[in-house]
């Protein structure tokens, strides 16, 4: 494939916690030059730019797009700003990597997909566990029939930060408090990391055809309120799902699981074998019980080959003019499942996707 020689001039929108990972990862990608960063808090943008040796800091995306001459952006703001900023950047003809969740609702996500199609630029959503070699290898294996017909799926994403101070005190930290408040655009644990585990399960297994979901926000403070934040967004989500291929599964996630800072687990059982990823054990290898081992229940560990991360895929996509996965359309497909979960919980019934 013909590859452009000139480096991609990239700018970062939003310079909070996760933006540090973007700056560090993009700095390591060959063919990428970070030219600017912006944040509505200009002091934060300046400190961030100094820390990561980024030449320019701006107080708004608008100003940065005009002045920095960037050709690509990575959007790392809180969730409600993903849609307006993505559309603004796409309309300016820029390539866009957007943090997950792509949007706050499926209709919004569809508008972003339409804007990306119209712009014709590279679009990706940072479903970051695609970076794990174990997931890429398991997806390849399952999609090629390596465990036969899929019958059963067990997937979970467990975090501990509400039950501990493992990532600091959420009661006093705005970056955690906005994630607990629907007024601040949060869709709770389901929107925050449920989006990851739905992608993690459906990437290898294929789409979900129906979901029956329970969501719960537990009481966490007097009147469930801290300062300007009403703590009403869900902390736990449990999904019973059926996949389009007929398999049944459970997908669940919570922020209340002390002992697991950030654990993703996936077990896929098929007619010819079962595979398992447990991130507390490894993200580069998976376990499998298949073939003649099925009769003895013996599991073997398989080391997976390296895979490019989303940051690399995004820059490579620009340099070679090919849109890699996960793209905006994929982000929207996952969002559709999340929207169905909210309907299912509210109406206490299974919802077809
Ligand atoms: N892919 C992952 O694994 C992963 C991990 C963590 C966070 N995230 C996502 O990254 C995003 C940011 O999360 P975070 O933890 O960094 O949040 P954060 O609150 O630490 O930082 C967000 C920053 O965006 C700035 N901001 C808000 N509106 C803006 C605007 N219109 N223009 C420019 N800057 C603006 C804020 O001032 C803040 O500095 C969220 O969407 C979150 O879901 C993804």
C-alpha cells in the first residue's frame, strides 16, 4: 500500500486524565507529529502542553482548528462533547479519533457517522481494548470457526473505584463525579465501560439481537448528592443477551467490585471448544480447552502476536487512506445496544436490537 511520507499533524482536544495516554501513545507513533492541544481550561492546556512538549496550547477547538493547521484531531473531552466536537472537526475536513463512548445516544452517534461519511476523512473510536493481542487473536479464532458454533458467552468488566480509593477519592474528584451524574452527561457505568465490554464480547461473537437489562444506582452520599453533582447514573448493569447467531450470554459491569481495579473477563463456549480471556491474568495470552482436551478438561495457554494499537491504526489509516476498525459505524452499533439497555431497564422487558 502506498504510504505518504509527510507526518500527520495531530491536535488533542481536552487535556484531562485520559489525554495523557493519548499524548504518550501518539508521541511513539511513527509518522505522527503532535502540533497543538486545547482545553476550555486554558491553564490546564498550557501545563499539559509543557509536560508533553506540545508547541501550542489553545482555549477552544475552534481557535485551534484555524490557527494550528492540524489535519487530524483526537477528542478526549467528557462524553457529551464528543458529538458537537466531532461534527465540527469533520466539517472542517479533519480526520477524527474520538474517545468512547462515541456519543451519548444512538441517534447522536448516527449523526456522527453521517458527518464522517460526508467528510470522507478517517474516523475511529477509541475502543481501547482492541489494543490487546489476546482479544484480536480470540476474535480471529472464533470468527474462523475455531471453537465451532458459539453457544454461550460470559463477559464482565469490573472496577473498584466506588468501593475503594484505588484511583483516588471519587467523592472529591470532578473527573469521577461527572461520571456519576446524568446531568453532567454521564450514562453511568454502562455508558462509561459497558461500552467496552459490549464491544469486547461482540467483536469475536457477532452482534446482539436482543437484550434484557437491569441497571442500578446505589445510594452513595446524603440525598445522593455531592455539591453540584446528583449521583443518579447507574453504578451496576446486568445484561441477559441473545446473539444473532443464536448464542445466549450474560454481560455485566460494576464500579463496586473491590479487589479488581479494572478487570475484563470473557469466556466464549462453542461446540468444539471454549476460550477465555482474563485481563487480571494476561492481556497478551488467552486460554483454550478444545479438541481432545475437551474430554479431560485440560486448558492450554496461547500467547498472541503483537497488534497495532488504535493510535497507530488511526495514523496508519491517514497515511495509507484506509479506514481501519473500530470506526464511527462500529461505535454507533455498540451505542444502539446501550440505548436498548435503557429502554429494557425502564420498561422491564427484553428489547430487540
Ligand atoms: N478509552 C478508554 O479506555 C478511556 C479511558 C478513560 C477515559 N476515556 C474517555 O475519555 C474522555 C475524557 O475522560 P477523562 O477521564 O480524561 O476526563 P477528564 O474530566 O479528566 O478530562 C476532560 C477534559 O476535557 C476538557 N473539556 C471539556 N469540554 C471541552 C471542550 N468543549 N473543549 C475542550 N476541552 C474540553 C475538560 O476541561 C477536561 O480537562 C471521556 O469521554 C472518557 O469516557 C476513555
